[in-house]
């Protein structure tokens, strides 16, 4: 997009490995509910991954790679993650310059320091500044750092967001209430099955002296996706 509206980093998607790719609602957050609507492309992708996911789980159990109890425990652990985990990481980056540098250089190692290991995907932390605002999307699926942010919101999975935020990021951000000055560059980062992004929002003014816990409370899920900003109390 011309005019510095965004810097779109696109990556090919070989597959979708999110836990909810086998959920028929996974790919079309606001577009379901019409009982007689013809199947859409996302519906067919969902059905394929639903069948593949079930077959893979049954095969792992049948071959003794995992037990049903181990598989259930792993799924429950993944689904228990919440945006509070990511918020703690952002708050530490705000208050610890050395940690912030480590997070920007090697995000996987840095989040593991905080007890949130991400061993199956490459994590990249991107930092907002007075000159640059970052926003995250997954254009072909809904890949998302669940370990840090919990379950993705329905709008993130919707076809409308996935398409529009690439073409008209400022308009989409404005709909979320995030209106940026024209001289701020908007960079759109495209997640993949192998790569996830975490936005480090700008620290709100007037929060000097606040504890890490109090700062973490200012960091929302949406600000770590990039459609919102962190707000002062």
C-alpha cells in the first residue's frame, strides 16, 4: 500500500496447526448462522482440518505416542492460557530495558523466562513507537499466539478482518477506536503456522512509578494484537 500505510510481511501458509482449526466456526467468526447458505471456501478448509485433526489424534493414541489423558491435559493447558500472560511480559518489557532488548532479539527465549514456553512456533515481538504502529493478522487462517493471549477473538478469525486490515489498515483501526496521526507508519504483519507475533504497545504517559502488576492491568489483548493501544488508568 502506498503512502506508508502499511508494511505487509506475507508468508506462505503450508498448513494450519491451531487447535481450533478442526472447529467449523474457526474461520468465519461473524459469517455463520445462515442454515441454508452454500458452503464457503473457509467451510471446506475447516472440514478438511477437522477430519485430519481427529485422525491424527486417534493415530497418536493408537500407536502409544500419547495417552488420552496426556492429550486431554495438553489441550486443557493450552486453552487455559489468557491475555494476562502476555500482559505480564509487556509490563516487564516496559520496566526492564535489558528484558525488552532480549524480547525484541529472541522472543521465544524471553517469554520462556516468564514461564511461557513456545516450543513449536517462532515468536517475533514488534514494538510500537511514536513513528510506527504494528498490527497483526493471519490472512489465510487464524494463526495466533494462544500461549500468550488465550483464545483468539471471533473478529480476528473473520474473513472481513483478515482481508480488510491488509488493504485499509487505518480504516480498520479507526473502527476499533484507534485513530493514528497521518505521519505514523502502520505495519501489518502476517502470521503463519510457523510464526507468531506479539505487539509491545507503547507505555501510557503518566504511569511512571506503577508496579509491574498495575502496569500489566493496562495491557489488553487487543493492544497486543495492535488494534488498540494501552490505556492509562
